[in-house]
């Protein structure tokens, strides 16, 4: 390969489209087993590579030159091959610094807790030092500060940086810490970028704490890496902002919630055509594997159906760049909304009740009385679950245009 990313498990990576937008070169994602790293590095059959977990320190002995910042940190994530000499850099340092600055965080004189003890943790410590943090606490499973005593001794942290893979695809629903203990917390930075919004970040936002995942950092470090690969000079901030916006738009899901008959499937398919995103309907996913939904309700009951629905919602929520139409009752389980929030913006399609027609194939809204009851039960939940509310007037193009306007 000429340019690419090496690591152990890379199914979650967004690096290929990012680098190809920045540098215009073909970029390969290459998983390498531990026993194969030595041969790969000695062969040097590449022009430029990025390095991720777990090889950021292991590649250092193969380098002919290591940049002072990378040497101090003890981790390399970018290697440039120049006339068969390997030059190592830590562009994660600059990417993380740009992310923290984008968030508007001021570490001066503050206490920062860094979760994790690997190569990215060392990068985070270096960034905190460069930004004037007064106290930097590194948390690891077997360290002096660990996840058992963290809350006892360091609940007064001002900021948290997560450098662990906890909460990363496909185990999206986990968080490395419980933020309820941190009463002074001002901000959270999570290097995980898939999902776009980790559970840690969502919990922070729900508590009124500013938080962001690692996509901006990933793009920024890639811009710095591209400079090293091509031995060129780029407008770092401008290119980072442009590519970040493009990747975020491409990877973000559009999630539609609302009453049965509100137009989720029809509008969702139209959005799919407009945006080029794939389309899935969680009710159709259930029907494909378990049969007619009304029969499921009749034969096994609503609770059984809700279990099936939760499975399909979780499956759909792991995707990127997708329009997702949910069943009318998907909002009844908070776990469904939490899953859908991680990679998507949620739109409540609010169609007037008088415009919704009851149909026999909808088990809980098959007649007007049942429909009105469901509407009263769910209306406040729809509103509370949504990032945006879209008034539906029966015109599909109007609805699509309103959603696209919100996305912009």
C-alpha cells in the first residue's frame, strides 16, 4: 500500500474518506496481527501510514527519526517514508489540541482527569501540559488512580478526557465513568469518533456539560499527517473545518419518529433520494425476520414486539449515513432513543391528528379512538425525544426541505 492506516481492529475507522478528501490519494485500511507487525515495518513498502491501537509505541524502534514531540510523548501515529528512511510524528497531539480549543475549554490552572494509560493518554497529558493545566490525573485499571478510587479522590475534576476505547463501535452503549460524581465538571472531550456521540458525551450534554467526540480531532490530525506524507503546507484550520463538516454530514443519521401514519416511511425514502443516504425502516426490519407485525401482536403480545423492536433499533443505530424511520412506539423505551441519538439527529414528524387515518394493519391505532389514545400517550415523549420538530402538512417535499434546512 502507498498510504493507509495500520492497527489491530479497524472496522470502525473513518480514516479512508477523510484522507482521500484531504490529499486526493488512495488510502487503505490494513489490519495487522501482532506477529505480522515486524515484517510489515521492516519491509517499508509504503509512502506514508497512520498508526493506531495497539501499535503507537511498538513502531518506534523501526524509525530512523522521531519528532521531538512524539519522542517526548512516547507514541507515534504518523510515519512518512522518505527515500526508505522512516520519520515518525505524533499528529494526534495537534489534533487533540485543536479539538480542545474548538470546544472553548481553558485548562489554565485547572484539574484534568485523563481516562486511559496508552499512547493516546500520553498525548492527552502532553496537550494538557501545553495548555497550562495545574493538575493532570491519569486513570487506568491497575494504576495508582483507578476506576475504584477515582470518585473518592478526584471527583473535583474540571475536565475529563477519555482516551480509552470504552463506548466505541460496536459496543456503543457503554461509558467509562459515571459523571454524576463530578459536581464541578465543565467539559468532556472523548477521542472516540464512532459513534459520533458516545454515551459519555450524551450524558454530559444531558447534565448541561459541554462535550464532543473525537471526529474533529481525527480530521485535524489527518490534515497534519497529510502535510508530512506529501511534504506540503496546508491551511490547517480551513481544511480541517471543511472536511469535518463534509464527513459529519455524510456519517450522520437522520432519524424519524412520530405517530403511525405521520409519513415517516414516505418522507424517509424521499430524504434518502435527496441526500444519497441509505434508508431503513425498523418496522420493515422486524417484518422481514419475524413476519407481519399485526400477527406478532396478536400471537405474542406487545411486550414481545417491543423486545424485537429494541433489537432492530439498536442494529439500525450502529449504522452511519442512514435515514432511519422508526415505528410509532419506538420512543416508549428510553434505551431506543439513547441508541438512536449516538449517530443521528432525531426529527419528530408532527402531523395533525385529524390528518392521520387509522388502518387495520396498525395494531395499537386501528381505529379513531385507539389512535387518539396513542397520540395523547406519546405526544410529550415525541417532543422530549426529538432534536427537531417538523410540522407535517401532507406535502412530502415541504417536509424534506424543512428537515434539510435544520441539518444545514
